[in-house]
């Protein structure tokens, strides 16, 4: 129920906002009057009572459900000095099955509105029948078939039924023969820009068909449920905005296909004979050839699609004949049905052969278009020739060699500068920095320098003389025993 209620609420909001804007534009044009009064109503109290009867007291749920809102525009004209006279009433109303949404039953789709509900609703809305009324009733869940076909011929009352068409748009129909077509357009909440945008989105969704063939106006019009003139204007806008899209008419059908990008100075007014001559010329304009081939491919693709549709119909007829033959009791109708089935199968085979031939033709044209597109792309790139490539390569190699030589020269100069700037005194100091374990040499004169203190004995101590030995010997004899 959540998704169904959300959609119904969205439809209610979109309908009222669109029709309210149309009411403002119709003041003084389609609706008589110089003084206007606008009123808004809803059935939120009735919906709240329904929820309470089902023991549902959720305020957030109440805001998420449609409330059958409506707007009324009353027109007046000046009468005498202080009086005004009513000229008409325009009402835009939403009629949803509130009992369904208030029941809280999940997974059930909202039922459509029937003829009885529409009649009762219109009679409640219309007050003074002497004043002209225009009433638009919108059902987010749709109408039953009897409600669509009914004629609510009430005096001074024109009734319009509005419902979503399931394709992003709206379906408006008059409940009677006296409904003015201009009134139908007033109660259409979808503006012209929104319709054009819907057609453009449909073209974007089927953009793959533009590469292999084209889009016909009738197929797009049927898909979006819009008039042919609206789709045609959308085709023209899309073709004008995209330089690769073209629009043409073949066998009474407007086609949109993808060709080559337009160039400055392209002659669009060229007749058919000149275009064919240009196509089969030895040189010539590849753009014109691509466009002409793409146009022919689009026409062939549309013809092939129509043949496929005919094959589907023939296969359905064949299935019906087979079912009749199985159900027949007598041999006479069985033989007749067998002959019809045999003929039907031959016709289907012929249509398949024609479709296969068209596919081959489309494939050949697509291949030619592909080759011409590659040629044109190569011409647009304006690549250099072999001589230019060779010359540029030689110049680049010479530049790299010169740059390498300059780099080596700069390195040698930097080395020479370093050697020239470092003197003998500085080199000695650098050697002192490296010899951190050795003491610095003394600056005293050589005559007063002392031998360095080491752990090894002096040379004189290591080699005693003969005089020292004699003295030690005499000293030993003189000592007392």
C-alpha cells in the first residue's frame, strides 16, 4: 500500500499544480470574468475518520495519503456600481478511493473509479446549475471502462476525466459530446515543455536505433502517447541541437536518423539529383554521401520493422488456424484449414526472405557508412606526411644531442670552478676535519718541542750504555750482605 499511496499522492500534487497554472493562464481568455476568487478544499477530515475507525492513529501516515484535494476558480463581472455577477466556475478535483488507502490492507492495488462515483462526485461539486461549470475529475487509479464511455450530459456542466496514461503523461477525455477541446487542454497538467522533454527522453532511450536505422514519428508517438505534431516539433528541436542528427520524410513517414556532422557552408537545399551525383562521384563530399546513405538505411530499417510486424500477425493467424484444425471434427474443414495453413507458411517464408534481403542491404550500407566515416575522420585529423614525420624526428634527435652536449659542458665547468675556488690552506683544513682522532700539530718552535708521550720506552732506555752497567755493578758490591 505504501508505493500505491505514494504514487496517488504524487499524481494528486502534479495534477493540481499543473491545472492551477493553466487556470491562471485561462483567466479572461477561456474563462469569462474580470474578478476572480480561488478556493481550496480537501477531505482530510473524512480520511482521518476512516483511519480512526480502523484503529489507525498515525499522523505521519495521514500526511502520506491522498486527501482528494480540489481547487475552484470563481469568475465575476461588475454589475452596476457595487454589485458583481457570477460568470462561471472552474473546478479541478481529485477523486481517489480513500476507503482503500484507509483500510491499511497491504499488497492490494487501488481500484479504479466507476461511473456511479464520478456522477455523485460531480453532483456534489456543482452548486448553482444556472452558472456554467467546468469540472475536471482526476483519478490517480484510473477509471473503469463504463465511466470512460459514459456521457454525463448535465445542463451548464462540462465534465473532463483525467487519469495517468502509464507512460509519464496524462489522458484527458470529455464525458460528453459538448466538451470544448480547449477545455481538455486546460485540464491537461503536463505543459508543452514537459511533453517535449518526454519525447527527448524517449529518443535518448532508443538512441541505439539511431545507429542501426532510425526512429519513425509514429513509433515514438505511440510510445509516449502524444500527438504527432508534438513529436514532430521535438524531432526538429533534437535535430537542430545535435549536428549528427537528420530528419527526413519517406513515404509519408517522418524519420530521425544519425548522419555525418554538419559543416559550415553545407548546402542543405541540394536537390535529389545533385545529391545522387555527389554520392557516386569519384571524389566528392563524404558528408553528403554519409547523410544520403544514412537516410536510405533508416528507410530500409523502417520497412524491415514493418515486415517483422506483419510476420508476427501472420504467425498469430497460423496459430489460430492450427487451433481451429485441431478442434474440427469433419475432414472437410480440416482440409480447408490445412490448405490455409500451408499458404500462410509460404507467405511467412516469403516475408522472412524479404527481411533477410533488407538486412543484407542495411549491412552493406552500414559498412559503406563506416568506411566513409573513417575516411572523413582521417581527413579531419590532418596528420603529417612521411617527409614531415622524418624531418621532425631528425630535428628532435639533433635537439636531444645538443642538449646532452650542453649538459656535459656545464658539468665540466662546475668541476673546474670547484677546483679553482678551493685553496691549499682550505684543503689542509679539510684534512684536519677528516683526521678527528689525531691531535692538532703544535705551533711551537722545533727546538723546544718535546717528544710525544707514548706507552713505549725511549730509545735510550731500550739500549743502556757500558757506563751504566759498571755503575750498577759497583753499587751492588758496596751493598751490605
